[in-house]
């Protein structure tokens, strides 16, 4: 079993839709949960992060972490064509030398 | 600040050739990483460095070597390229604060094709 599993996609939605992206994980040591966004032919950039369980909101984006279920989600409200990108979940522990473990990424396309 | 830069952006190699990918960062970060990204495989860590003069193996190190002679530079070498090394290579860096592995800053990538 991979440490981090992410729905493979691709996902296509109409503009204005609510998008839900999800990842599951198996390593209980993970404490930091991140979402990176990667536009075509670009490097990933950090979109949001959450420490431990709970929700975090930033504009149209909401990140949720349920550590009891080992499940994280990213919700995008009122999706826009500019949200079309690949979204990667990533996780890490808390040590100074902690490394990121990434999901495989899901490609989202928002149709005008 | 330029952030993280990678050289070259594209390269085509023949099987058996060698090459070096250069990563440079101007954020005074201690930690640097090399990843490869393949369709359906996500980002996989090749090698990393926690400081000048130190390197360590990641998840998929075979066929690659690295060096960190200067804090701002991290080099990835392919001694004898193989078609399986066709991929997009990303470099990343971060500051060494505990619990903040998420603050990795990525370069724009190098697209390598081995024929």
C-alpha cells in the first residue's frame, strides 16, 4: 500500500462548480498536510497547508484534515478556468529533516 | 529574488551519455531536493541535501549522483543515461525549521528525454 493515495482523475467540471479533491494516507506520523498546485509545464507551488486535524479556509479554497480517518480534502468553491491545473496532496512529519510524501496528483479542468 | 532556477530547461540525450543538471537558489536555504515527475507516478524524491557538503538518498536514487559543494547549488548527475530516466526533474529548497517541510520552493523543471 502506498503511503499516500490520491484519486487519479482527470476531473472536468463546469465553471462555478464546487470541486472536491481527496487523498488518503497510511502513516500515522504525518502531521502536516499540504496541497500544491502545478500549472502545465511549471513547478509545483504551495497552495495551502494544515497542521493536524481541522479545517482551513483561504478565499475560495478550504482544506480539511480528518486524522481519525486518515483522509484529507481540498474544496474549491465557484471554480474558475484559472483553477485548471494539477493538484498534488503532500504530507510530512514534524522533524527538522522531515521530507514530503506526495500523492500522484489529479488534473482538474474547469470548462468556461 | 530569482528563487529556484534550473539549467537546462530541456535536454535530449542518447542512451549511455552523461549530463549534469544544475539547481541554484538565492534564498539562503539549507535544504535542497531533487525530484522526478512521471505520468501516473507523482513526485518522487531522488536525492536530497541538508547542508553544504552533505547528501542523502531518497526514494529512487539508482542511476543518479549528486553534489552540494556550495550552499546555493545542488547538482544532479546522470553518468550513463537510460530511457527509464526520461522524466521531468524538479529541484526544490527550504529553510531548516522543524515541522515546516511543506515550505518547499520548486524550480521550473528540466524536461529530459533519453533515446
